[in-house]
C-alpha cells in the first residue's frame, strides 16, 4: 500500500465531525456542524464541518482542509505526526519508510545553497551595499550578522534561480518557496530583501523570512506554513543560538520579531527567541521545555496587538503549567528599539520587573469588565477565548475563581454567562 493510499484510507475511516467536536464546540446544522472558528476571533460562527465531504471550511477567514490539515493547524503537528495520530485512531498500519526522502534531501540542499548565496550577496561590495547600510542603520553588529546568517536577496530577480538551475535544484527551490513559477518561467521569490534564515534543530537552514529594503511589496515575506524542510508550528526563530543559554538559565524570553530577537542577543540576552507569528503552539512549548526552559517571559511589542498576543497565548501557557511572566514595554516601543534606547541595564530592569502571567491577564480583564461588562462583545470575546481554550482542571478553575470574585459573581455564574452568550 502506498502512502497516498494510506492517507486516503485513514481519512475515509475518520469521522471528521466527531474528531473536531473533541476540540471545538460545534452544533448540528443541516448535513454538518457549525461553530466558531478557532483560527481567528469569530463571533459569527463561520466555521463549518462537512462530514460527507470530509472537510472543514471557515467562510470568514477562508481556512479549509481535511482532518490532517486541522490537526496540523490546531495542534501544531507536523504532517507526519498528524498522519500517525489519525492512523492510530483509524486502525491503519503505516509503512516505516519516508516516501519523500529523496525529495526532502533535494529541498534541504536547495535551502543550504540559498543560504550560501544570500550571504555571499550581502558580503559582495557592490550587490550588498544597500543591505549593509540598512543593517548598520538598525545598529546590527557584524558579529550578529554572521551568527544569525543574515543575507541579501538582490533585486535582479533571477540570481538564485540561476544558482539552483546549475545544480539541478530548480524544482526543489519552487517546492520550498525560494522560487516562483509562472507557466514555464521561473524567478526568485525574494527580491530586494534582507534574508533571515530559520534553522532546524540540526542547525540547517529550513526556510527564510525576507525583510523588504528595495522595491515594493509586503514588509516581511514569510515562508509557507509547511514544506518538506519547514513546519511553522515547530519552529522558533533564534532557538538554535539560544538553546545553550536557555538551558543554563532555565528561562526563555519570547519576542515577536526577528530583529527584536537579534537585538536582544546583541544586548546580552542570548536566551531570546522570536515567536513570529506570535502563537505558542503545543510543539513550540515542547521545544522550549526540551531546551531547558522552566520559565518564560513575554516581551512583546508595547501596542494593543502585543498585549492581545499575551492574552491569546495565555490559554496554552495555563494549560501547560509552565511558569510565565510578562514584561510590559512602553507604549509604541518594541524590544529592539527599547534595547537600542535603554541598553543592557534598561532591558534587564524591564525583565526583572516582569509580573506573573495570571496576574497580568486577570488585571487586564478585570479592568475591561469593570469599565464595560461581559455584555460588551469585545470584552466577552477576550474572556471567553481564554476559558474556552483552557481544558477543565486546576488552571481553568483558578482563572474563573479569581476573575469571578473580582466582578461579584461565582465562578459557575461567570462560566454560565460566558457560554450562554457564546451559544446565543
């Protein structure tokens, strides 16, 4: 039996409605199920599960897929791990070989060659001049450029294409998102960008982020969510450099952006990793614990989005039970600008002043509930997100008891109001 046949058999045996109902609150509707989408803040119950087609679909954020895609996105599993989990439930025995081994090897070689090419372009006196000036403007030291393997994707649009074509890896470059293809024509996907490589646990380049410096386009061009070399839910920018210091200190500092991470290392905080995109999946939590983290410190941007990201991730942290604190940046600042302005001692004072996550979230929500009420859709959404995503147990009980006591309700009354309004 081929792997493709294995997957088709697994999906055919799995009841996708029953599977997703374990993780989400779904209600029967016509020939399927409907509920609130777990992948964005959704008050309209835009998430649909269609058992006959064996798919889910959100009509708002447009995410869709089968049971494997759901487990990958919701639990942060790799494709292989998701297949294994469903195979066990479906009673299907999988073959023990990697059917993508040759293809995976070629994709890895393409990433390695691209990293070399981008570094050479950055070092080139002519090609890399604009990029080096940009890094100098941002205060990035040469030692950090080398340590993080930064590079430059020229604006010409075909330099990497030619490199990969010469060694027969053009199609591998397309598969990992380094090249684009229109009909029979190929071109570099990254142009006029500082290249920030993302590394695997083995220290090899698995993907790239590209920061725009020349030309037009999005500020950051991110890699595809999953490729044969990269899985977003199982990657943390800078972890390969931070691993030793996390192990020695027992603490990991979590920032949002890649340059935030670089600047924190430059300021002497080598136990820093970047969360971008800023979601702590179960696999990311596991990676941090494996590196020796017994405590986490959130140091996200000092804006509304940064503060909301702390709340968004709190459910996963409460469930996991790892000690976590929150360091509050001044309004409008991010870690790299704060480090440049305040220096090492200023950052150290900020981290030392970090408060326990539970205290931070409770204070934030208590203020919102007092200022408005749970009837306010925005306030309800914030509280409900945390309660809904923390499984029943000590963490959920503690959170409900402390929040309810501060607003004059019992924990049962608070929970009832939250879920009654959500179902309404």
